[in-house]
């Protein structure tokens, strides 16, 4: 009886595997949530400067926005970094980008701490080679709605932001500019 059972079991298993291999194995697509918005900015130097870089803005599930920046050509040390009101980098010194993005008319300050402009970002800290990286999560900006940062200017400044002086933090000249674009 055992001798008969083994070949029958093998035959059944082979048949099952053959049937499964002929079935369509394409992944099943299910409707899910739409992807979260993302935007980017390609920083270009203003006249007489060499600063350039890439910045990505990713909307997080909780509504905050992650800012990921890689910037080169800076002098070593701290540099003010802000979203400006106008998406216009046409002036040689980027003054065409206007002032800081400030839809709620609040004083300038430090991002994620107390009162500050929506466009106030953490400073960029350049190493001895003039390179800076930033990875920060901000609660004061959005990639959608009436107060979106998409289409606005992004500015890197020559000097540190003191987070106190009004309305700009005394961050000095604009050394790079970009327009934030939806991806």
C-alpha cells in the first residue's frame, strides 16, 4: 500500500505545480493613495558667485515637508537659506525674488522655533571645501494649497542668519537663486 501511495502523491503534486505555473502571475494592482507631492529647485549662482546645488522638498504623511539640500561653492561656515516670495531669479543679484515668503505677516526667526516667516529655513553649514548638506523637516511650509512654496524663489545668502534682525536676519548678499518647481 505504501508503494502505491508515494507515486500517487508525487503525481498529484506535479499536477498542482503544473497548473500553478500556467496561471497568470502578474502582480495584482490595487488602488492606493495618490503619491505625496514633491518639488525641487536647481540653485544657480548669482552674478560673480559660484554657488550651486539641488534641493528636494517632500511632503510627509503628517503634512510637514522634508527639505533635502546639497549645495557647493560656498565659503566655509554658516549661510542664510530662505524661501522668497517671488519665483524670479532674473536680476543679477536675485533681488527679483523679493523678500522672504511670509503669508502670515510674522517676524523673521528660526525655523520650527517660535514665531518665524514660513520661508525661514535652517542655515546651511558649509565645510572647509565649501559644501553643505541639509536634511530638515519643517512644519511651516506646504507643497499644496493657498500658501504653497511651489513657484516661489529659493535663496542662499553669503552670511549667517542671526535669526533676530528684521526682516531678513542680516544674512547678506544673495549668492544663489532657484525657482521651486513641482515634480
